[in-house]
């Protein structure tokens, strides 16, 4: 059984969707949720899902060693960033090479980089009058929104769409594709 840890900073709707996807799997399971904000709603979701959670400060996260130990104690094989807003320090990447995946709510390399997260991304997409947006699922390599892209899916952006409309379409793509893409990536590591 492969053990997945999900790192999240906010609502955690993707974290919940991924946990539910693997709930009946005999191949992988979500064993741990890590939040960098004690008020993140993802912690409520973790309780409801009966999944252990750890809250870290930004300083603890950046120092990395203690959290990496906690991950190793729980035999975590793979890390999923689902709405996680801190840059992952190199120590994590060294501890989990090719085993940390991020989802970005746009078609990278467009609308990525520091400060580009959540609604800000959708606002930028609408402001630029893009005709499409989408999701990018990629391995992380130490810079914001860089690293090998594993999967992209697109959705149309209509001239009348608000950032909220785009967010809804992007979330729908995330819920549909992120869990099965994680599973596919896990299989490439077998
Ligand atoms: C998701 O749309 C995810 O793609 C985005 O934050 C949202 C989190 O929603 N991630 C980023 O913007 C990272 N740069 P959730 O907490 O409900 O899963």
C-alpha cells in the first residue's frame, strides 16, 4: 500500500476529493494531511475523513527536517500539493525526488509563479481575455510552478465568464482528473 501525504493551505476540497478517491483502493491511501495554517478548513475535512493531520508554521516548514522525519515515520511514499501556497524547500525534493506533485489552476507556463494562486489566477485569465484556461499537474523542482508537466486539461473561457465562473470550471477539471493522474504517476514509480 502506498501512503500519500497531502499538503494544503486552505479549503482543501481537492484534498477531500483525493482522499475519497483512494478510500476504497488497495493500492494507495491518503494517510496524512499537512496544513501550514491552523485555521485552514482542510483540517476540518481531515477530522471528518478520519485522516491524521499535522499543522506546521512557515518557519517549521522551511526548516523541513522535523516534518520530513514525521513523513518518514509514517512511511509516506508520495506528496501531493493541493492548494499549498509555500515554496517547497530543496530538502523535501531531495527526500522525495520525483515524488512531489502539484496542481496549478491554469495552463502553465501561463499564469504561474510566485503570488499566482487561487482566485488571482482566474482574475488574471479573465483580465487577459483568454479563450481557454485549465489545469496543470506537474512534478515540482524547487521553483514556483516549474518542473515536468505530467498532465493538462483545458476548459473554455467565455467572454461573459467572471473569475468565479472560471474557478468553477477549473475545479471541475481538478476533481475529475487529479486523483486518477496521481494514481497514474504512482504506477510509474512501481
Ligand atoms: C485549487 O484550485 C488549486 O489548483 C489551487 O488552489 C486551489 C485550492 O482549492 N492551487 C494553486 O493556486 C497553487 N498555485 P482547494 O483548497 O479547495 O483544493
